[in-house]
C-alpha cells in the first residue's frame, strides 16, 4: 500500500525548484497506548478544566491562552493575537547552505521525513540526489509548518531518494559541560588492548536494524492478550543488581573468556617468540568463533609470515 503524503512543499537550491511530497518516516500505528477508565464501571474518563479560584468546571468557550512571563503572572492573548504570533507556512524548503554530513552531530536530529517527487519534479529530484552524492554534502534549510519555523537537513537516502531531518536549534541542545565527570585514572595500554579486542569480537561491518526488536513491547502485547482472554497477569521479578566493576582488567578478561594462564600471558607481554599468538588473542578468537580472525585482515597474516621467515 503506497504511503500517504502528509503535506506538499517545494525544495529549492539556487533557481532550481523541486515539487515534493512529505511522508512520515516513522510508524506509530503499533505503539501501545493506555486510557484512563473509571475503575467501578470501566468507562473511559474525560478531561475537564477546573478553575481553582472559582472551584468549578470551565468550558472550552471560557478559556483563553496565556503566557507566563513571571512566576504566577500571565499575559492573556486573544485568538487573533495568538494567530499573529504563528509563522505563516510558505511550503518552501530553500536549501541555503551545504555542509559535509559528518559535520552535523546526530544529537541535533529530532525527527525524520521522507521526501518524494511530486508531478513534474522527477528530473530535478534526481539531479539533487546525484549532486549531493558526488559532493558528499547535505543541505540545510528553514521550513515553516504548523505555525512554527523548523531547521531541517536534506540528504540522499541511499541512491534513489531524499530524507529530511528536523533538527534542534543550537539553544535547544544542552552543553555536555553540564555533565559531571570526575577525573579518573587513565586506562593502561593493556586495558586498552583488551578493550579493543572485545570490541573487535562483536563488531559488524554494517548496521542491521532488523536484528533488534522491542522485546518489552512484545512482552507487553503478549501479557495484554492474556488479560483479554481472561487470564491474570503478574509483574516480572526485578533483575538482581549488577555488581560494580572494580577491577577493569578482570572484567575485560572475563568478557574475552580468558583463563588465568592466558590472562597472565596477555598482561606480561602479548606475543611469544616464533610469531605465536598470545593466549588472550586465542581466547578472543575462540569466544567469537573465529570472527576476530577475519577482522585482522591480510596484514596480520603477512606479519606472521615474515616473522616465521626471520
């Protein structure tokens, strides 16, 4: 079933204009939602506005919008004044700047949309994709919609499409300097070496999102289905708290499946004479089913061969 566009717009760069349709990139139909019910009869509850000053329910017709400019002090806005504050949508995504994709930190990404060509825009749509693929650059623009102005990034999606990311503005991102980090003892070269081995052991060349599923949602759906069928459901026991890591080397060794002998060999100097692999390397390969051997590449084999010749 073809996707349904949520809006139409025009992407432009220079004097080139591309009529496009905007599609949501996220699937929300499968989200789990709960409603508040009256426990006595099971009827879904309705929300009401209550004025604490007059201690009564206030109808929608009696409400006005207000902005809190100081603690407990509000300025009231009429509907006409509120509309005057909103940005007028012009349905234009004017790309005014192109930057390398790697220069935009993912922390700025908020939401994504697919962009498809509208009637008559197929050739220019293809042109923009090819130009960005060749330059390795992505486009930045401001886009007015739903009364607001958004900062957006447009980039190729694969080699055949375009995707638009809604970005946070700079003042919406907290500084990492606010995160308290105590200075600790630097990692040793031996710890770094084992950590690199551990990463190599579980590394993949590509991200495969289909490998990952929302197990919590699946469990919730299964339990809800049991409840619908009249069965009782009970809470899962809380997992036992994990012990705090005190000895990094010990934790790394255990992660790699090292024995005491292999761990001592790894820490004392790595490789033995004659080009033989260290016990830590052997343990890492054994734990990963030989996977780490592929990641070493041909260079390792050449070094071992030259060592044997020596």
